[in-house]
């Protein structure tokens, strides 16, 4: 027996992005609850726009810079690699 539930537009969008072509929304919810959502669940599904990907890529670049600055601070300015 099917039940009707209400979800916010934001949750609907997340479910729609996670949905594989052969899946129902019930399948997406079941899969998500069983193992948790991961970035790999939507990788390759063309759900991330080029603009969104640029924001993610920029966040990774900033984090790498922060990590490098911290490493240099911990090891001294010589930048010797460990």
C-alpha cells in the first residue's frame, strides 16, 4: 500500500538529483536510509551543474591552500616535505 508524504522543495530537489533513471522516489529514500547518501550517489548523473562544480572545485582549492599553509607553519618556512 502506498502512502503520500509532503516534503519541502529542497528535499524534493535532493531526491530528484539522487534518483537513478530506473528508480522510484521510494527506491531513493530506501537506498538513502540504508547506507546514507554519498557524493558518489550522484556522480555521473548530470545533476551537478558546471557552476555548482566550479564552486566545489574552488572550495577544494582553498582547502588545499590552507592545508599547505598549515603544513609550512608546522614544519617551518623551509617547506621540507614529510
